[in-house]
C-alpha cells in the first residue's frame, strides 16, 4: 500500500530518525507515519475504483485521512517542543 519511505519524513525516519529519537518516540512516530500512508493509499484506491463518496468521506473533516494526519502532526509537534526546551 502506502510507501512510507518515499516522502521526506519517511526518508528522515529511515536514515536519521532512528538515531536521533528515543526508541519509544521513534516507534510511535514510525507507526503513526505508516498509518498515515496506509490511509492515504486507501483514499487513492477508492478513487481508482470510482468510490468517490468513500474517498470524500475519508478526506472530510474528522475522516480517516484527517484523523491520521492530525495524530501524526500532534505527535511530531509534541516531540519538537520537547526538543527545544
């Protein structure tokens, strides 16, 4: 499904993140990032299969894509704030 290592965050996680982050933080971000890509791939698959209403539901506020994006963003921001203090 989604290719987690082909975006900038995925590349960073694979090459530097596992060295720069504590294991627990890395594992959580890696899992949230993989979920984000899984959901994005599902949206693409729905569009390809002409399930436009299903894709629209996933992309709507509080839809699967919005939730996956929000969880990943919130966790990244929490770690960034912790690193700057």
